[in-house]
């Protein structure tokens, strides 16, 4: 009888232990129920130096990670061309950032005003020809210069100013503004403005083009805090490499095919193709009713 009692007690103990073990396993295997109204972050937040490619379909501001990306990651400017002579589109987050930070890439208007801009990092002998063409056509443009340019070409910089062009900021050392802090960005901008003042005795026009078109929300905000308008572009092509020029015919046709009211046209002053096509471009666009203007006019 005693043996039977011990056997039954042992069986009962085993059953109890088995039940506890199964309950514990089930607790570990049951997935945590998520609040369906909360966003799910599927990828790690990039570091401040990681390049984030422009995504035409995803609005990154929908998540906390997206907000962090926009503030500190490297964003590259882009736009989407169309063949309807309408304003090019870009990422919705980009447009919101530009609006919040008095930055521009196109200037909508009803009078067919367009804007010629030239980036000047160094000189290859074409800027004088560009200025000659603009003077002959009585056209004003915006020139974005660097510290290297003003050190080596002070006479050209003085000529730009004397002939009524805007002389604007492309930073002193041409760094990626999305990878530097606020104090360094301020130094890059103000050092160039100081050099311009020393050379010309005048204040630089307060428009800034980010080197390489790289930016983030922080760099746009810090630029605005310095009193500058960040200027991107709504028309461009690969003209910056002196060894790989597309040719004057290509440049002319590209501009004519893609022109739109409010266009901010980016050219590089080291481009032989741009220099050779410029006069024909101006003549054709004026014949089509476009009006060359400068920012703020």
C-alpha cells in the first residue's frame, strides 16, 4: 500500500513539473503584441557620415529614424526632369526642408524669369569669355566662388561685381557641409565673406550653394542662421570635369529641351562646352520669351 502511494505521488509530481515547464516555454514563444499605430523601424539609423541615397518613394519623416536621418545624415540634392517645360519635382521631405530654411531650387513665377548660375572653384581660362558673353547680351548671373578662386583670381571676382553680377558663397574650402559641425560651417562661410570684403571692399551677396549638393536639415538651418539663402538648382548636366565635356551642341539642346519658368540653371565655369554654347542658349531662350534675372529682383 505504501509503495502504491509513493508511485501515485511521483506520477502527480511529474505532471505538475511538466505543466510548469510548458507554461514557461509558451510565455517565451508568444510574440509581443505591437501597437499597430506606432511606426516600426526596420533599418538602423545611419551615422552622420553615412550617405543616404535620395528615395523618391518613401517619406522618411514618417519615423523618428527618418527625422534623425534628415538632420544629420548626408543627403544629396536631386530633381526629376520632365519634358513638359514644367517645374521639376524632388523628394517631398527635401521640399519641406527647403521651405523651412529659406532654401530654393526653382523660383516659380508667371513672367518666365530664369536664373543663370556658375560655380567657380578654380580657373581654366573660360570665365573671362563667359563674362564677355554676358556683357554683350546684357545678362546678369550669379557666380558662386570658393576661397581658392578668390585667392587666385581677384581681378575676375572684381569684374563680376563691377559688371553687376551676384557674387555668392560656395564656402572657403569646398567641404561637404553635411559632415561638419555648426562652428566649422560658420567658419567656412564667414571666412569667404571676409576675403571678399578684403578684395572688393563690399559685402558678398548672401546666397550659398552647398559643395557637391550635399546637405541635411542641420546645414540648411545653420546656413539660414547666418542670413544666407541656400541655392540648389533645377537644371544641370555633367559639365564639371574638364576632361569629359559633353560638347556645345549637347549643352544647348539639353537647356532648350528642359527649360521651364523659374529655372535655376547650374553651369561650371571650367566647362568649355558651356562657354561655347552660352551665347546661342541666351539668344534662343530670349527668342522664346524667357527673361534672365537675378535672385531678389
